């Protein structure tokens, strides 16, 4: 997520970016259940991006450690 430059952002894209930043923040804090909940609200089109897929895998790995 860090280092993305965006020129024109739709309200939907802005919401998705905020949600993904929340996912990243929760993951940084070890709050993987909250991160997973935020991921559920992300448009599936975003999940095809490599950076987002890595973030998603990080959350899933964290959830597996919590179990």
C-alpha cells in the first residue's frame, strides 16, 4: 500500500484505499481478526493486485498463528 501515487480517485476507490490502509494497520498491530473483517469489505477487483494479495496472505498467515 505504501508508495502508491493516485491522481484521480473516485469515492469508491477512496473508500477501498481507506479500508486497505485499515487492513494494513490492523495487521501491523497483530489484530488479524479485525484485518480479515476489513478485507471482507474490499471489492474483489482490488484483491487481484499483487500488493493486496500479499497483504491478504499476511492476514491469513496471522490468523493461522492465532488459532
